[in-house]
């Protein structure tokens, strides 16, 4: 088995790794570090949880140990799809450079430009950024990328999902042709393959086993859910969610609850809070300080339930999560593996429970096909009669009308401008959808007459009307 000491890393880096408690390199580290140290391009096909962050940070630090950065000219660049991931990579750098004098800057949205500019002005060895924010700085003339010697693209498949590929291509074009590129992706979609063929030069390709076989220590289950009426789906599903949390009881020390849509992330978190649960939301429309506060609370254990979108939770390293609850089956089956991988980490036991509504069946089939096993069906924690709430509880949360004209519901991690580019325009499209909802019909046409403000008695069946 390879040892860290076999890898030619800087002794100060080795010291920091030992202090972090790492005993031996993970497969992606053993595979990527040697070619990276030789100055070669690396194409790493690996997911979060495999130790991929250290597989590029450790050689970068070793390579950057010599030399100094000039003002506004970073010597290396790490591009990450989300603010959280960028912040996590920055934390990794701090851990591994603790015995060295390397400087870094983190360029993410939600932090003032001035603060970031003053750090760049002093000269940084490592620049960690989301693509949109990096280009914003570049366009302001505050950043020169012609001295970048190493460029890392982390989670390229997620960049693709988020529409960042044009930005990435542009950034590639702004850095010198002679730079070294370390490129990481969990999957190799054709578009990703094209980028690597264009911008990487004879890369060493290292592929580590996909985590499609979710950890054996995770107990998985699905609760099939059928609303009594379509317009009650949301509130009834939340009733099931609460009953599920109650049924898990003390076993559920903390949980991440994933929703596919940002609106549901908000609604679920608010609803849980109203019912007395210790819950908070995290998604791309919340400001950075709020996101950081929520995450810190969850990590420290002062927050029990974190309601999240896929993007916001991407790459989160929370060591001990007892439960993952999928409020919706994710639209992309790989996201299921990512989501449930938040629990059962490092050999600990974990539970992952998924709620599957009638419209989720196809997505569930895709998940089961990917993980190549049937997820056990669990008994619903709510007797069907009990879910058939006659009236929504008084303190239930109002849901914004769904904009059916947009076709499929928007994925929570389908980034809008605020998350997509991390730029200053922070108006979520959801607001636009909400304001359209009232006076537009399903096809987005102007509604005349009563429109969708249907008196409730009309919605009742004849028999119901007679009874009332
Ligand atoms: P990553 O895949 O980079 O998100 O890393 C997942 C987790 O593994 C992080 O908590 C790292 O601190 C940890 N880690 C990375 N490399 C090692 C290693 N060689 N030994 C033990 N833990 C590691």
C-alpha cells in the first residue's frame, strides 16, 4: 500500500497531513498526486468523499512552496461550482498549509468585492473561486490570470448542471496555455469529455470506484406516499415527514432533509419550525452569512434538521449525520447516492429514507437501476385516513402556486442567476414565478373572469356540496 511518505510531498505538508490524522492516501490521492507533482495534467474521475480535494491541494501546495505571487496575479486557481464547496476547499488549504507561508483568497458571491480585492492586490498563491465571481473580478480589471501555473476544475459535472461550462471555457482561455490542469468530475458526460479533450494535454486519467454502491452501513428505505387530493399533496407530504421524524425518535440525532425545489426547501423548513422542530433551510438564494451560520449550527450540533437543496449541500462534510430524508426522489439518480452519502460516513451507521409520491415513481426506478437494488418499502408513519387532513392546519405554510407553464418543476439545484454566476443580481426567478401565478393560467396566458380564484364550493363534488 502506498504511504504518504512515498509521494514526494513537501515535508511541511506531510507534517500537516499527519496532524490531520490521515494515515495513508486514498486511491484518488495515490493515483493523482505523483503525476501532478511531475507537472502533468490530471483527469480525476471521483466523487466527494473519496479524498479528491487533498488529491489536488497537496501537490499544489508542494509545487507552490517555491516562488512568490505578484500583486493581482495569482499563481494558481481552483474553480468550484458552489460557494460552500469553495469554502470547504479553502478550509482544506488552511489545514494543509498550516506550517507554510502560502497566501490564498476565496472569491465567492455574498462577500464584498472590496474585501476580496484588497487581498488579491497583495498577491495570492492560491485563488479559490466560483466561476461567476472570478469573471466579475476579472471584468473589473482587478485580476490578471497570466501567471496561473496550476488550474483546478473541481466537480466539473456539477458545473455542467449549473450552466457554468461557457464560463469555464472562458477562464481556460484567460490562463496561459502552458498552465498545468487538474480536472475533477464524478461522471464523464460528453460535454465534459469535450472540454477535457480541448483543454487538457495528455492527462493522466485516474478513475476511482463510483459510490453507486452506497455504503453498506446505510440503512435505506422508501415510504410510498399518495395524497388524498392533488392540492393537498404538499401539506400531506409534510405531515408524513413530521411523522417520520417522530417515528425515528431519538435515533434521529440530526438529519439533512433534501427537497428538489428551493421553494419546497423554504416551505419545509418553515413548516417544521412552526410545528416545533429545530429546523433551518439552506439553498442558493439565501445570503452567504445566513448559509454559513446555518451550516455552522448544524455542524456543531445546535441545529437538528437541515433542509437543503442538492447544490447547497454539495460537498458538505458533516461527519456524523444520523439521517438523510429525501422529501422528494431526486431527478438525477446520482444525486441519490450523493445525498445518502451524507450519512453513514466513515463506517458509522446511517439511515436514509425517501418519500416517493405518485409523480416520483420514474425517478425512483432510475435510482434503483443505478444502485442496482430495490430499496425496501417502509410502512407509512401516517395511516392514510390521518393524512387526509380536511382543512390545512391553521399554522400550515402557504405554498406559492406552481407555475405549470414552466413544464417540469424547477430543480432546487437548477441554479438561477444568483447561484449560477454568484454575481450581484440576486433576484430569484421564483419571485417572478410567484407574481405570475395569480393572474396567469397553466399556459401562461392572461386569466380573465374569475381566473384561478375559484370559490371553494365550486371545487366540491356534488355529493360534498349537498352534505355541506
Ligand atoms: P473529499 O472527498 O475531498 O471531500 O474528502 C472527504 C473527507 O475525507 C474529508 O473529511 C477529508 O478530510 C477526509 N480525507 C481526505 N483524505 C484522507 C486520508 N488520506 N485519510 C483520511 N481521511 C481523509
